[in-house]
C-alpha cells in the first residue's frame, strides 16, 4: 500500500467543484506544502482553520481528509489547531465540514464538524458515516 499524502484527494475535491462551473467557488488556503512547492524550501505559514473555503449554497470552511482505514475515520487525522479554530467557527455560527475520502471504495462523506466534536469516541465507523455520504462527487449529480 502506498503512503497516503492526501494530495490526490485534494485534487479530486477540486475537480468535483470545478465541474459545477460558476455555481461553485473554492479557495485553497495556503499551507506549508504549497510554500515548499513554490519556493523549493520550507517556509513558515500560520495555522489555517481549514484546507478550503467553499461557496456553494452558502459559504463554508472545508477540511479534506483521506484515509485507507478499513473500519473507521479516525479523529487523529485532524490537526489540533485547525480543530480548535473549527470549534470557534461553529460557535460563532459558521459552517465547517470535514470532507472524508475513503480511498479503498472511492466514497466521500461530508460531515459537519459538530458531529465529530460531539461524538463520544475518537472515530466514526463507516456505517455511522453512511448518512453523511457526499453525492456531489458522482458524475450524474
């Protein structure tokens, strides 16, 4: 199994939104990997609240995560500072979603951060995530 860098899932996330043309817009938040890619050396960037800001039926913050786990989405994949900012955004009335790409089945899930934050365990199983299946990624939608 190859190492999961997350980049292919982020690229697919962008392709999904691009298919909607002018009815959707996203902005990729600058991170350390982008600075390294542009300059060829490590650069400092402040922690960002999410990977993307998306406008489609309103505006929301979007964190994109991918996993090869057979049983669940583990919350350990979420970084501490963005999660703390997500709590502040939700408390202030903002919308924040974690988009989970289950790589083995090529399924996507759009989970409100509050579901993750209020969950009693440190993971959500695939059956628990079924109601959050994201269907915008299908070619017919």
